C-alpha cells in the first residue's frame, strides 16, 4: 500500500462498535440548509426545502424576518436552482448519488456543479471493491462531456472555450480517446483559429491606409510569421499530451515568440503613430497573442500537474499572474495545487475558463 493510499484510509469513516457487531443504528435525519434560489423570471428567494414530490417544491420561505410556506413547480426555477433543490432532496452520500447529480448538472450545462459532484463521486468510490470501475466510469463521462463542449464551442466559433476544453481532454483524460480522435478534434479547433486569423488580417487590409500598408508590407509580414510560429508551437503542445517535456518546451517557445512579435509590433506603432486603423489592427493582434500566450502557460501548468510536478505547475500559474494579475483561472489552479502539495487532496477537478467558476480536470491519483 502506498503512503498516499494509507493516508486516505485514515480519512474513511470508522463504523461504531454497535454497527460492527451488527446491531441496528438509528441514523440521524439529514441537516437541511437554507437554499438561495432564483426563479426563471430572475427573482430570488431564500428558504428551507420541506419536500419535493411530483415536480412540486414546498419551501419554508423567509420573508422580511418572518416565514411562510410556499409551493412552486420545479420548472419555475432556473436550472441551477433546480439542481440545488434536487441535491438538497437527495442528500447525496454514495458514488451513485453524486454521479447522478453530476449527470443532471451536465444535462443543464452547470459546469461548476459537474465538477463538484464528480469530485465527490470519486471520493465516495474510494475503498470500494469496484473503485477502479467507478473511476473509469467517471473518466468516460468526463471525456464525453468535454468532447460535447468542444464541438459546441466550435459550432459557436468560440475559440477560447474550444481550446480550453480540448486542453482538459488532452491533459486529464487522454486515454479515453484515440490519437486519431484527438487529432480530429484538434483540427476542428484549428479551423476556428484559421478563420479568425484570416478575419483579423482581412480587417487590417480594410482599416489601414493602402499606401501605409504597401510601405509596411515586409514588416507586417515578418510580424505575421512570428505570430503564426507562436500559434504553431501552441498547437503542437496541445497535440502531445503524453510528452510533457516536449509540450512544455513548445509552450515556452510559443510565449517567447509572442513576446518577440509584440515587441516588433510596438516598435512599428511607435514609428507610425498617426494611423488609427493600424493601431486598431495591432490591438487585435496583441489581444490574440496575449490570449494564446496565457493559454499556452495554462497548458504547461496542467501538464506539469498531471505528472505530479506541483512546484513546476505553480511556477507556471505564477507566470500567468505576472502577465495577467486578475486571471481567476490561474489563481484558482494555484490555490488547488498548493492545497494538493500540503495535503492528501488530489489535484484535478476544476474545469475553469477564464473567470468562469468551472471545475477542471478528472485525473485521479
């Protein structure tokens, strides 16, 4: 038994002597929590769940310091509140209950709740004879959910989310897809990036004075080549989840190439300060490099973390915060990694995109 496994065993609940001897033990009623809920029309309420039967929700509602009993249809609440009501009614303890809540959250696209329930399901599976099978079931569910979101984001031309979910799939549950399947998804995401690149450059042609464009053609082409090279490094890193060292090197190369391109772009603007169209096009290019640079750094952090190199992963999250001090995803991942370093809590359950509070990853240890 590994040291980590032994530590986890110390956290398992110990049955009472009566229970060990087969005597009946009366279970306490679950403690109900006051729920903060939102109706579909946007109005809020707070109350205790009294019952959920046949789609009808009975609440002890708090109103101006007093209480009243109210009854609603379940579908009168927004999806997150419906999920909270179901969780409160279920009072989940077992793997099956937490997994059911994860699937309910997925059906409603509640990303925070997917991860929190899956994390609890994994914890509930520990020590069971079928632990390996249940964890494999969670990984299959995770991969299916991530692929669905990659395809949905691609349809919406949402490059940031599509790449984010592809990163999670490739770093946390890569074994759930073949190399060919991951490559097909990568090409799908790349097609969005190609479209956006062409749109940026087409817009530049329209915005910038034609005579200035002609004069700056060679310098702009040189900057474009640097940006494309940075993109290529990032794409390659994203495609090689099983080669941590090489992928991390490609992430570093991508960031350094973007930094070099940005310096070239700044120098160009300083020498041509009077063209607003050039300034606007430069802003679009700079934003692209910034977003991709942060994405490459986050990929490197995830790659390090999946290998158990928490210090290396934390270094990457710290670098992200140097570039972007308000990056909520980097802050959250850094906190989780530091917690994983100092305790037996395994890393790997947050799915966050930027500021979206979204659980990431499903790699258990």
